[in-house]
């Protein structure tokens, strides 16, 4: 990229204004491009009709109103012109994945492929001014005394980036800045606060990774059989997916824990999410509020669902449990759905009150088969109820005692669906199996149940 005269390649300092931060739902309202090539500066700017409403807070921030854009061209109208303006230039922006991601999504909607070389000025600032506490644009303006012409307008902010580039040249010289172009565009997919050295140190092995935000607060916890590849997948996905972009802009550090195999990683991920409660994970709930239905026969020989709370549950030992629900409300919703689908009597199920010998309301509206008034024999009602509930039957632990599952050379020790720990020798296995009962966890039950019917079914070692 460096030419023989030691000059910069064509540089396009780019800023966009939008109706919001969601690049699938929101749209661009303004584009500003300041090009620097062969010591000459040229500018290109355009208001864009987003064809969607501009929220009031965005109008106040940018000064761009609905009236200002209503008669302007749409992005589709000027897409080819924008592409030509950026063609063959280094795309330079602040938090570049935002501007680049928005433009890439906009071009994609009109059938144009957009893949420029991208340089992020946040990364450049962090590289050249590591002692600076923050690297957002307002901090850079203040730290380097930049001249503000039109903050939060596209061309005004693009001009600030060009001024910052000139500050950087004074700091390290043109030759060094040309070297940094090579270095930074090679890492274009990385977030501004993450360097290549950290990524290179992540092993491509099974395990869990933790993304941290400001003040070392956990943002997201994930698992993979190839840690480095999965982490990089988040950052590459940030150019097309809103959740990944949000994650990339907030991440400040990455940590990881290697495991021996995939099953260990799945179990560790479940436990870490519960322990650390990262803000961007779906919250996994603890099992203290678990409940399940038990089918118990009354004096008339009719099976009745009885809700068992956590203190009465012994999952893995009880043969008559259906569900495992995180709340009574969830359990009752499931039972109502079953009643409706199989035309079961809600009075007999205990979901409604009724009078003995009288038809329930469901029978009157043809949603009950008539078990409440004897039209459906008790045996048939019981069979229908058992069949309907069978999908949610809690499986009894299929072994006589604890087991070990070989996962990449280490042993995952389990008993009655509970995770006891990981061992690498017989002494550790013995210690785990004699350490007392572990707490039942619904998520780990699901993970282990799936593993035992899948790729790990031949890796089981029963323990005496």
C-alpha cells in the first residue's frame, strides 16, 4: 500500500448520522466524507431521506429534522455515487465498525457489495496516546484542542477526524503513520479496545470465554470447542448483527478458561452465567423455585396432577414427575395448554372449581370430553392425561450410582443428574463421589440428558 514516494494512500475520513443505533431497523440521515490524497483535500456531503421517522432526541442531538430530509434523495438513489466516492480509499472513522456496519448494511439492501479497508481512529488513539484515560471523540477534541465546526453533523465530525490525523502525524511523523495504516487495517475486525496480541494468546481449544466491560464487569460468557475462532466470530459478526456490534463496542478485556472437551465447556458456561450474571446473556435461573407435577390417584381412581415444590422434589429418583418448571405460573400454563390440546377436564385437573355431577364449563363449549360427568371412563381419562404429560416426564437416573463421562481425557463425575466435579485420577473421583449430594440444576440436567443420548453415550464409566 505504501507507494514509492512515501505518501499516504487515498484516505477517506467518514462520518454518518442515523435515526438510531440499530442498522437493520434504523437508517442513515447524513453522510460526510473528507478525502485526503496527494496533499489535496476534497469533501462530499449529503443529507439522506431515511424514509423512517427521526426520533426527537436524535433531532435535538444532530439538528437534522424531518423537514430537512423529506425532499432529499434516498440512500438507494445515491448509493452508486457514495460507492464511487469511497472506492479505493482507506475508510477511516471513529468506532469504525458502527459507520462501516451501517453503510455495509445499507449497501447490502440495494444489492451492492461494500468491503473497503477500514481504519478505526479509536484504535489509533489508543495506540499513540495510551496514557489518555478515554478515547471517545469528545475526549480527543479536548485532549488535542481540535477546532469544532459542527459537532454531531457528518462533515463536521469527519473534519475532526482529519484534524486528529494531523495531530498524529506531528506526534510520530508521516513514515510511522503509514506503517500504522498497515498495522491497523490488518486488525480491522477487532474492537477498538482489544489488541491482536490478546487474541493471539487465546487458544483454539474447548472452553469458556468471558467478555468484560468497564470496571471489569462481565458483559457476556460463551463456550466453544475452538475458543479463538469463536471470539473472532463475535467481532466479525459485529459488522452485520446489532447484538455483536453492541458487544464489540463495550468490550474492554477478554478472559478464558480451557476445558478438556465440549461437555465440560457446556457445564462450565451454565455455572459461570449463574455465578457472574453477565449483562448480555439470557439469565439462567437457579433451581430453588423449581416445581413439577406428580400424577396421583384419588379415591375414585382418577389421576390428579399435584404440584410438588422444590423441597419435595428428588429429580432423578422419582418416577412420577412431569415438568420441571421455574415457577407455579409456568407449571399451570403448561397444564392448561395440555388440557386444551387433549380436551381434558379442567375441573378434574384442579384448574377450575366445579360441582359434583355437573358438567364443567369446558364441556359446554366442547373443550372437555366429558370425564367430569362420566362420559369418558376414568381409565381413558388417566391414559389421555399420562400420554399428554409424557413429553415432560422427568427421566429417572438410569444408573445404579454415580458415573464418570470421559471428556477429552478428563472425567466429568455425575450422580442423579447432578454435576459433582471434574477429576483426572481415581483419588479425585473417589473424593467427588463421597463429597455428599450436589444441588440439582435444571440446565445441567438438560445438558447431561442430551449428552447421554448423543455423542457421549459411549464415554460413560459406571462408578461403584
